[in-house]
C-alpha cells in the first residue's frame, strides 16, 4: 500500500506531544520531520490490522504499520502459538513482510494494541522488536509512533526506546 500524498512538500513537524518530547531531550532536534497526515495514516492502518490479530491465548491484540522510505506501508499483527515461544509480535510481522519483499529502508512505524483490541493505553514495542528495528533502522531518525487513536499519540525516535542499542554498526565499525 502507498501513502496517499506527495511527500515532497514542506515537512511540518508533526506532533503535539512528540515535539516536546524530542526537543526537551538535551535540546536535540529531530533529524527528520514526519507529517501529521502520514502519522494518522499509519495509525489508521495499524488499527485496521488489529482485526487480523491471532491472539487466542492472551486476548491482547496488536497492530502495526511500517512506512518505508519509498513510501510503502507494510502492516502486521501479533500471531500467537499454542507452544508460546513461536509467537511473533505485530512489529516483527510488519518488518519481516517488508524485508522479505526487498525493503530495508524505513522511516517510521505506528503501533497500537490492547486487551481485546481496546486501545485504552499506549503499546510500546517489546525488547525483541526494538532489537529488530536496530538491525534495519537509524536509531536517530527512525520514528516509533505509539497511539491510542489517530488523534492521541506519542512519537519517539528508536534511540529514545533503545539507548546505546547494539546494531550492525557495532560489527562493521573500523
Ligand atoms: Zn515485540
């Protein structure tokens, strides 16, 4: 799926809550802005993915929508398993769908989730998913959108969520 608008226009820094959050951290400025309509579209796609959540054991439904740099959106849901450990999170489902189709450059992911699909709180990614994001994303410029609705969300950089994360640069640095 493609995003619906032309991204060439002015990049207007999005979020209410997000602006404060990022700029308050040591005066650091976001290296890349994400448009509000893009955020909303990602959140909408993540919410739509909740209906595919396979979560008969926990009843905790999660949906994700991952935006590539070439403006494609890959969605994912959590997929549980009777033997538990093969369970996959929504975020990794989205990443692996995208990577399996040749995409490796990503801008942002929106994540929503809650018991029985009720979005009464934000749903942060688990540690395993944060590590998968480290593999493919620049921690300073990849955005993670945690939403309760299209109008109620926070945006973090990946670095906010996994400070000093270990990634490919650690192995390739000279
Ligand atoms: Zn996860």
